[in-house]
C-alpha cells in the first residue's frame, strides 16, 4: 500500500518511522511519503492560510497550494488501477473513524492524506478532488485537535495492522474489540500473563483449567460485562438475537 501525507509539519509524522508502521515500511509492505505543503507556495512567506470569507475567527487553508500539491502527488503514482487513490481528509466534521472504515481503507492500494491546520481547507479543494477520487472526510472522535496530523497517525496505524503480513500473528486482530465475528459489538475483556501471582493477585482459575468451552464462556461474560460498563451504547444497538442465554443472565 502507498501512503502520501501532505502537511505543513512533516516532522509531526516521524512516528511513522517506528514500531509497526516503521517495520512495515522497512519490509516494503508500506510505501510512505511525507510532503511539505509549503513546497507548493510561491510567496516569500510560504503562505498557506488566509482569512475566512464571511468573517469569523481563525484562518482557512488556501486552495492553491493544496491543488498544486495534490496534482503533483497524484501525478507521481501509477497506483491508479482497481479502486485507485483515495483522498483522506481528517476533520472533526467528518464521518466517524471505525474499525469498519479502517478495513475499507486497508483494501485501497493508495491513500493520500490531507491533514489541515487552522479552521480547515477551502471547501473547493474537497469538491474539486471529490469529482476525480473517492474522498473520505474522517473524524477520529468528538473532540477538536489542533490539526489533522495526529489523526493521520491514528488512521495509519489502524489501517497498517490490517494489511496482510503486517501483524506477526494473523489471528491477532480476529478477537479485537470491534472486529466482526462472534464477539461483534462487544469490547475485548481483560487479559493475563505469567506470573500466576503478582502482588498477591492471582489470575482467574478458569484460564488454567484447560477447558476451552469454559474459557470461551468466561471471555464472553467478561467482554459483555466490560461493554455494559464502558460502552452501554454498544449493547443497546446490538441485535438482541446475537445474545445468548448466558449473556442475558449478567
Ligand atoms: N482535526 C481536528 N480534530 C480532528 C478530529 N477529531 N478528527 C480528525 N481530524 C481532526
């Protein structure tokens, strides 16, 4: 998969060199290219923003540098087959970023990220590229960040770990919270490892019982309990038919 990020803070994307994403790059599974938006400005001050039409606080990112940058980046690629490039614009006004959306994005051969600072990018940019590409305006949560770069890091990590061969154990994301499957719509329950006793705290006996059926039941109960406590909204929107008798007893 190819990822391009156009930003006024290229150094903000340095974490893409470490850990899971960094390793995926080193292995050639991910081709990440970070670009400085100011390279596509032509004035002495490398201006990327201006005051909003209609007044109001803050500044708006100018369309010209974004247009030139996106044209240059999109023209540099041949990954136009199949689904082609998709433009991802992080914004608090976007659609919520979910595991389902991470999976959808992980199927694309090429993602181009346009993280904004200030009050956002002139709307005409999104409208212009929306005519040629799939544009995803995405929010990573109901809060306002100073810019979209942190959202790019979040989205990239969630997408990269879904790419074939990126996670060591292909089963690792099968039981993730929000993964489709038997525990769909339930959060993952607690996990334990050695030693069997730590600071006087032991582990649940069932986990060393060797009884796979009982372990599965316990995991489901714990997942249900945690979901009911931390995310009652997930239980409420669940299809009641997806619960079994054991769930309802909790
Ligand atoms: N930019 C600022 N806030 C954001 C958010 N919550 N999600 C995505 N991009 C953002």
